[in-house]
């Protein structure tokens, strides 16, 4: 429910924060387009869709109505078995409760030979922010709370595809480093993307001002470049498999 609310809140102004979604959608489009076949029936989830001439009917899906033609959760797919030629997921699978289960459902929805492609955030994503928030909370509150979600590791991604029954599983990674004038700009981007904390075990109180200010200080101390800007890592995993 919170994931849906966060994405719905971000939808109206999403274009200003879409750089990662657009990059991921473009990369997936290239990978789909390199296949010498047509895809009469496809599903694409996420705030940005893949664009490939060989796709016939493409159904847009998301947990937030503003991004979707059909609203659904990828942990509970509303499609019949062997009904799809293509399933493409653009930066959505990192935020579901049961990734192995979702991959299994996706594989079952694909026709024999159907293609699955996905982009999702990987384990190194926001490592700088995680580090600084943890240190600031330890100093000020004397303990830690989960502020940044755990992400799948590239070493496990191929195994997840095999576990779900995909043939020809491929997993590779692309790191994207973004420079910011201030760490608060990074936090604003995450809010604009609809990617703020939705962990069930998150602390229900807002971040204390003192924790935020101290985290920003640590960020500048540890991750400021020669140009005075700080860096943030977004690691995108690309998964491909065939049913």
C-alpha cells in the first residue's frame, strides 16, 4: 500500500526525475530489438515503457494507476499461463516482497519461447547514502534503523532466473554515478522517483533533523569530489531469460 501511495504521489512530476527509468527503458528496448522475432502480446511494467517496433499489443502495468493501463502487483500477476510473448519490467522488481516467486509467475505467464527482460536496482545502489545515514544514526541515536532497502546482488541474479525455470539466463550490471551539489538533492530525487523507504520494519518517525544534517556532513567528508559535488551510485541489474 505504501509503495502504491509513494508512486502515485510521484506520478504528476515524474518527468523531472525520470533519468534512470528512461535509461533503463532504452537499454531494455535495445536488447528486445536485437531479437529477430515479433512479440504480438507484451506486458511492460514501470513508469517508462520499452519501445520496440516488433511489439504488437503492449499492456502497461504498475501498482500506481497513473503509470498503468492495468493496476497490479508483480507478486500477484493477473495473466493466464502461456499468454504473453514478452514481459518487460522497468525498475519495479526491486520493490516487491518475493522476487523469486514473482519471477516464477512471470515465467509461467510466458508462451514457450517467450522473452523476459528486466532492469532493477542492484546491491551497490545508494551505498554512499546507506553508509552516511548509518553512521549519523549511530552517533546521534545510538542505534540503526532500516533506511535503505536491500537490493539483489549480481552474483545471485542469474541463480534467481535459473531457480524460476528460465532458459538462457543472463544477468549483467551497469553502474550509474550521479553527481549532486548537496546530498539533500539526492533525497529530493528519490522522493520524485517514488523510491523512498517502504520497508515494513522502517522506523515510523521522520528522520530527525539532527540525523539528516549529520548525514550530510559525513557525505561531504567521505564522498565529495574535487569539484565540490558528492556522488551517488545507482547500480542497475539487467536480467534476461526465455521461457
